[in-house]
C-alpha cells in the first residue's frame, strides 16, 4: 500500500509539473504573439498603400555619357508596363509560386514548414543551402530592406511580411511581386523581362517562357538567357519539374515543354566601350552618396579614339591572341580603353586586370634609376660576360663589344650592361622607381628584374609612361569627369591635380630622349606617325607578350598583345604587331592635336663594327633568368641626355614618394621597399 501511494504521489508531482510548464509555455507563447502582434500592427501602419507601392521606383537609373555627351550605356530600371495579376497567364503565376513559395496561398507571410526545412538542411549539411523566404518576404526585402545576411534584418523582414499579409490580399502581393522583382539585365518586373528576353508583353508568355523567367529570380546574372543560355534552359527544366511535382501541370504537359526551342529576342551588340564602363562605374561608390535619384555619369572616354583603338587592335593582333589598349590624356583622363578583341565573347578586361611580364619596356625604370643615380651618357662601361648570383645574361648573338659608352650600350640594348647597372644602383632602387611611377604589383628584386620579369598591368605601365611624358610629374588615371542629376545639378566634379614630382625633370627628359631614338632608329620604328614620338617596345620569353608604350602630342598609349594562357605566339615582338597597332591608332588619335616637340633632340650612338644601327624582329636579345628560364629583351638605339641638356629641375617630393612606396618613418632612410618581394 505504501509503495502504491508513493507511486501515485510521484505521478501526481509529474502531472503538476507538466501542467505548470504547459501554463508557463502558453503564457510565454501568448506574450510572444502579443508582442509580435504589436510590432505587426506598427509595421502595418508604416506600409504604403497598394497604389503607392505600384508607383514607387524599383531602383536608381544611371545614364553613362562619353566625353562629348553621347549616352553610351543605361543602367538600372528597365521598365515594362504594370501588368495586373488577372492579365498574367496562369502558367506564369503558377511557375513563380511553384519555384519560389509553394505554400504561398496558405501561410501568413512566413512559412513555418520552410523554416524548419531550412534549419534541418543547415544541421545536416553544415551550411545554409536552402532558404525559407516566402514571396511576401522577398517583396518586403525588395521594397524596404536589402540582401545583407543580418539577424536584425531578418526579424524586420518577418514583421513586415506578416504586416503585408494583413494589409493586402494574396493576389495583390503576387501582383506587386511579379511587377517589382528583378529578373536581370536591368529588367524590373515580369513585363520588362518578357520584352527584353522574348520581345513581347507578359500577357503572351508561354509555359516554356514562363519557366525561364521564373527561374531567373534565384540568380538573375547567372541564369540570364542572354548571358548563359544553357544555364537558363537548365534552370527552366527545374521549374517545370517543380510545377509537375506541385500538381500545377501534368506529366504530359511537362513532356511537351522545350525551353531550348524558345526564340530569344536579339540583343544589342556589346562593343569595346563596355570594358571601360565596367571599370569606371564601380568608382561611383567612392565619389557620390546619391543612390536613388536618376543620375548622368559624364566620363572621359573619347568615342572616336575608342573606335580607332578597337579597330587597330583587331586588325593587328595575331590570330588566336588577345590584346589591350589604354590611352591617357596629359591630365590622366582615360580617352580609350580596350580590354580584348571582343567584349561579347569575353568581358575579361586585360587592360586593367591581366598580369603580364613587360619585357624590355621595363628598362624605362632601369634608366630612370641610372640617370637619377648620376650616370652620364659618356660614362665608360664594359660590355662583357657577367655573372650575378648565378645569373649570366647574354647579348643578342652572344657577342660582346668591350669598353663602350653608356649611350652605346643602351642604343644596342646590351643586356650585360643593364645587369651591371642593376647591380650598381641596386635592383631595389629600380623597383622603388617603378613603385614611384605607379606600379602596384609585386616586384622581384632579383638581378633578372632589369629585363622585365615581374608582372604588371597595362594601365599601370601606361600611367608610368604618361608620368615620364609629364616631365616626371605623377599622372593618375581617372574615368569620371562629373556626375549630375537628371535635371543637370552637379553632385560631383573631378578636381584637376598638378601631380607630384616623382623625379627631377632632367631625369624624365633623359629617358624621353632614349625613347625618341627607339622610335626613330630602333625597334619601335613601326610606331612612327609623322610627328615626334617617344616609346619603348617589350617582348618576353618565347614571344609570350608583346608591348609598345609611347606618347605623342599629349597622349600616352600602351598596347599589349598575347594569349590568355600565356603560350608562345609566333613572331610576336613588341616592335612588330604592337608597335604597328600603336602607330595605326595614334595617327587617328592625335590627328586633331597640334604637333609637339620634345625638350631634347634624338642623339644617335656610336656605330659598332659588325653591328647594325637597328635591330629587326630576329635581333631580339635572349637571356636566361636566375631560374634558367629564357627572358627576351630587345632593341635599341636610345640616347641619354646630360644635366646640361635638361630642364631646370623642380624639387622632388620625397615625403610623397615614401608614402607611395609604403615606407614607415623608420624605413624612410632605407633603400628597400618593404612591399617588394625577393625571388624564391
């Protein structure tokens, strides 16, 4: 009896504990529901009415203009007309509900089943791979929030979604969603998407077309039929399967749907100016705060130069190769930028992104450092065998001239002498010179660096040559001259800069003189355009890269050619295709500009027995780097002025130079740049 009484009492305690816990749980749940209800009621009062939401904009409209005001690109909302939900095909509505929110008609704005499934997948897979957002939540995010993955934002999204469900009918929510969601390609709303991709209004959408459009919402840029037709077709197949699984279409209907046979609307061809706008527009984030009002972005691009640069590159680039062109005005304004032979086939911008070895064009920095260190054109040097840390550079043909002047060594591009200059002035000094002139990529300080073994970008090399043309003052490329509202109010204007003196003017003038000779009597002869030109060719090992960089009449242009996979290109040297393309283009680019003479005249070097004054395409020097790999340099024939021929020097801003090279105050007395990389 006692045991039975104890057992009964235990069960009674458990029952009391259960009911107390149940009451507490119910009280907490009711309190939570009350709090949620209060927040939902507050949010409901803040939500605009249905007609107001229909009229609200879907994003910022941006018109991009060339330097002459021509509109070259339009970004942001691409509007079709507002389509009432009753006028949309049932297949379009069903496809969207099936793939985005199958229980749309049954939940109060949030889907508990979807949330539980999302957490289950997270627990089993270890990552958030399945979202639980409903159509209502996506609408709330589109209208009021953003896509940041923040807990607070998610809570606001849930509250707003539930508030919308109390204010609008399901049909109204679906209508708002279908007319506001982003479908890619600048198309906001189902009618804009239908017209963009299929060239007809949303009322005419077929089942296959509806499946394609419904599949875009998950990743508009990835599944866009104009960007990747196969991805769009594959995604549409998934939508059809989901619709069948949800009972919205039969198996027979699903079998007859052929997204691959859908006819897409023809798209406007993407010309080379898109390389420029893709590079320029992200810079807006650092220039303006306006993110809602329509704006006009006035850029520096010159359309006639852009067309000429693109045509010249396409005409002269070796078959199977790629190329890039950048032109800077004397103030840094980008007048032309071509990142490849076809934007439609490849939007990879080789002008600003690709890292390539500059070859002998790098010698601009070698001789800048040499002149600044006190070298003079008539100094005697010995052209003979040299070994530096196990590296033994060779001249073209393996011959040596013995004792010659520095001018002659440069004229015949003696690699042994360049190596000795690097050893004497220090490869870190040369690397720091390149840093001053805007080279931001890692620079090896091994001995072979004097021949251009470190990779860099076309725009950075062009910037460096533009700074030489500016008599040693820094030139900073810029793309946006001003930004205005649609009414013409200026909200940003580029401020002209006088630049910073990187080297004394006589140093820059000396290298300009060298590069004049390279075009007049050396490997850059193909770049002659009937007016003064200074430039330098560049060729890398096995003809993987060909360069020509030069300036004339206030414009500096860099041309690069090569293969994206860095394989050899037959007969590609800087002095042939790149220099020819440069000359063909620059004849057009400078045609409307006055002829400008340089501060120094061309000085020819002494003639060496058995050596030609100029080096042809077969006369490229071949040397071996410290790893035993061939490096090619080329051509000739450049002369250095002395200080007596130079312009009166300005003071060099050493503090700016130190900042540009990343030196701390403690390091400013040291020669080496902490960001420079030693060879492995």
